[in-house]
């Protein structure tokens, strides 16, 4: 049995902490608060989902379901969302590199330029090696960093080139136009609508999807564990978390951007959900 409790290890190669980033680890995510909404990461990441479910939203707004055995890329600087279903089951293995590594591997043809999500499945031998590599990186020093770095690259490319499931494609179009026919999974479509606009009334979402609001509300709660209005609040706060980390806006400006009447209302709701103030959240280092 693997120990899949949360563990993160990071090192830096060379003098540039951004370009020289190397990291890997295990992350357990227990609620929608652990989602990343409209995120832009400065580094390159590979996420392999071992347990749990969720959705990936690419830079165009297209949605792809995630299940155990799914994997996805965090492309440096590219907007995307990775949304965790709030059942407390999400466990991921990840590896992270500086952005130049991604550009180099794409240029060499080792990573398909359009690859974002694929399905390598659950390979026990590969999982064991991945977990072992976390220990190896943790024990490494400057004399062995290069060797571990190359080992992590090899492990990453092996996962990328595992047989990919051709059915995992960008198959659910973004629902911005109410005249476009809704996709079969109306809960996923409702999640996307909320992530795209956290202020849109739930009743309007139901109307645009051609479903009774009472039925959509029930299906949504059954699937996500949250009411649509609560999910909207969490989506708003996830957006705030991203702005606090990656934008220079002040807390007051972020509150205005997100549609709060005043900054005190924003601070109060943020503290209720995240457990700390926006200012305190901004200065604490955050995991990938």
C-alpha cells in the first residue's frame, strides 16, 4: 500500500527560483476550496488524479470530466480551472518544473502542443516510482539535484506517453448563448456557467439549460454536496484567492472587481470560507 498523505517537496536548480523550480508530491483535497478557478501558474505542472473526481476547464471554457487515472497539464501562463468535487476523495500526484522545461519539451516534440488532459489510467508500478521519487528529491542535495531532475523528467514523459484515451477530448462547449443546445450533463454545464460568471442567478442558469430550477437545484446538490448559491459563493472566493496570489490589485480593488458592495463584506465572507483574512492569505506561500 502507498502512503498517499499530503507531502510536497521543492528544490531550485541554479540561481533563478522560477526557471529552476523542481517539485513533486502528493496532495489530498477535501473540498471545493481546494479548487483552482481561472488560475495562471508561472510554472509547468503535471497532475495525475489517483482518487476522486472533478472537472478541468481549459482556456476556451471547454469542460473535461476528471476521474481516477486522468491526468492534466498546467501550462505556464495559460488560464484554466481544476475543480474538485467536494466528497473529500481527491488525491493527486504532481510534478512541477520551471516554464523553460515545458517550452523545451514541446519544441523537441516530447509533449504534444495541444495536450491538456489525457487518461493514462492507474499504473501501480508507476505510482510506486512516483512516490519513491518524492523521497529521493527530499533527500537530495546540490550534488544530486541534476540526477533527480532528469529522473523526474523521465517519469513525467512516461506518464504523458502512456496510452491516451481518445474519448477524453474537449467535448462540452461553453454555454454563453442561451440558444445553444445544452449538453447532456446539466450539472457540469451549470458549474461552468457559475465559474464563468459567479453572479448569474441560478434561476437564469436553469432557464438557459432548459431544465426546471427545482430539478437542477436538487441534481446540483446531489452531485456536488452544495447548493447552487453556496457554490457561487465558493467560486467567487476561489477567484479572489487567484487574484490575491497573481494580481497586484489591493483588497479593496479585488472586492470591487468581484461585485462586493464594500471591502468589509468581502473580508468577512473570505474569512468565513478560507479561515484567514485576504491580506494574511496573500503573504502565505501556496502550494501548486
